[in-house]
C-alpha cells in the first residue's frame, strides 16, 4: 500500500502524517507509516481483506484535520495498491498566542512541549516546543476558546484556559512545578478474615491544584505490596480497585492524603470483600446456527445490586475453550450480565438471584452473532 498525503484544494504534500491501517475482520493486524517531505508513504506485507485507514498529522506545526475510518479493500496478494489522501487545512486568521514558560525558580525552560487545543468546533490541536528563552508562539489563529497544556519529563503537567477574540495577540506566561520526590508505599489487603494481601490491584495517586496535575499508579505484587514514586507534596487522592477483567470480589476504596516534606509515606489500604451467598450463574456461548462452535475468550461481566442493601458489586470472567463461564458464591441480587467479544455483537440480559424463592442458580446459554463485513455507502 503506497501513496501520498496532500492538502485538499492545493495538493501540497504534507510531511509527518501518520497513516495507520487496521484489518477490520482481524483486529490483531495493523501497521503504519509516516509521510516523508514529499508526502509519500509506503506500507509493505499487507494481507488481503477489508481495512480501515486513519490519517493523522503528528508533531509540531500540524495544521490539518484528521481523516478517520477510510475504507480500503485488498482482494489479492502481490499487488501494489496506490491510495492518496487529502486533508482539509485548519481555518486561518491573524490571531496569536505566545508567552514564556518558567520553572519554580523563575528560570526559562527550553524544550517544554506546549499544546494548544480548541474548546469549540471545529476542534483543532496545535503543538510546539519552547526555545532557549522558554518562549513559544502559535500564530495564524482564528478566534475561539482554547486550552494551553505543557508537558516535559521532570515537570508536572500544567494547563490554562484562554479566549482569543478579535484576532488579537494574547500573551500567556506560565510557571510550572517540578515532579515530586516523595514515595508512596504500602500494602493492599482484604478487610475480611485473615487480611491477606491482594495481588493485581491497581493503586492510583492523583494530584491537582487547579493549574497543575500529576498522576501515577502501580499494580500490587503477589503479596499485595505497591510503590508509587515522584509523588508531589500536597493533597493526593489515592484510589485502589481491581482490574475490570479480574474477579477481585472486593469493593474499591478512595482516600485523601496530604504529603508534607515526606520522603516516604507508608499507606496501607484495606478493601472490604463483597458479600457472598449460594447463588451461581453459568452457561456457554456459541455462534448462532452453529451450536457446536464455541466462542472462547469472550468477556463476561456480571453487574449487580444486592437485594438486602442495594450495594453495587461487579464480577468478571472469560469463557474457556469450550465457551463456558461460571460465577459461584453469589449473594442475592438483581443483576445484568453482559457478553462481548471483538468481531461479535454484544448482548446483555437481566436476572435476579433470590435464595428465598429458590431462583438463585441460573443457566445462561447464549449465542453471539458475527459482525458483518459489508459496507453501505451513499
């Protein structure tokens, strides 16, 4: 697959555009290339099939809108397919947004990435880096609302909302903070009997003072331990929760900590276990009209509200190679069960587990249809 990326209306070649190709009926294959100074791109070893192509400018001085979900078909091997793409340029005006980025000591920062994103339609994204004087400039802008955002390793992300009117020259100077030096460590444990450590729990820490933000996370080890570095001083929100694909069976937790002159903060998290019961939900997934064809590795999610107190609980599983799934030790609850896998239609059903009526063991044999590959145009 080869071709050029050009500006619509002028056919001027555009350098630095990413051309991403994805096979529709097999999400495991994809490839990409970046255009050269003549706007040329080339992608080799492309299989046959139906594709979606995304064309997106990258890097600094981007001045064109993205082109998404372009259809492409390759029906035979060893052929060379030429496909050109044309991108619509951003509207231009006489407005400018410029300024200087300095650090905590007031010294200018060179090489700071600065992005400018429009808040109103048509949405535009510009990017640049500061020079040796910490200066940046965005020119040829039309009026509108924008958000400035800075990013560089070793510094917190900072942002500021601005409004450009009457195509003026707007001066926006920003001061950014360095990342923190504190370390957040501890264990995530079950709040139930034994208080054993929980593995695979995601612990996230977030800092936001209104103009700068930072976030970091860690997954707990087999003993439930975790460590998050470069935590800034101030109020930090800590959240601990299980991955959506894991059957953790514990509630999430939210806590606020205040770190002041701390080299290391030890914070243990205890997650309360879900209530349990004698209920079960199981079954198998197959392809419609082909009951012998099992759907393996499909996602199965069971989201419930318990009957006694209405608490929300969620369970996750995947079908085995026989298309089977099973949830056990479930409490009485009203639930929605969802089935989904790439390439198939998703499906959901509502069920009630009630041990008092004896309706707490449910068999859910379901069929998931295949998504089609045909295209309707008009």
